[in-house]
C-alpha cells in the first residue's frame, strides 16, 4: 500500500510518501488513520483531528468508511477550497 501525504500532514509525518504493509485489522480509511496515529508523535499530531483530513484512494476522493486494499494508493491532505 502506498501512502501519500500533502501540505501540513506531510510536514507532521516527515515524509511525502511511504510504502507500508496493510495491517490485517485495517479495513477502511478510518482504520488506517487510527493505525497511523499510533505510529508516533508526528503521525498523532497529523491525524489528531480527523475532520481536517481528507483522503483519496486510487485518486478518487472517498469518505472515511471506504475500504482499503493492499495495492491501493492512499493520499491524505487537508480540506481544499476553490475559487
């Protein structure tokens, strides 16, 4: 599973991308966020307020209950405004 981090999320976790093996108990984006938050202080800070984190799975915006699979690319970013 490839993870991508953008903006202040990237700053907190300390990298823009990483490859991980999906833990067996991680079934959804929400599960993944909870698991990531337990990986250390930077991750805990980045994912402390899930209302401020958006996700895309395989380049499609998804909600937190969207399922994740081993070969997925998952991007995390703050809310984006347009204009």
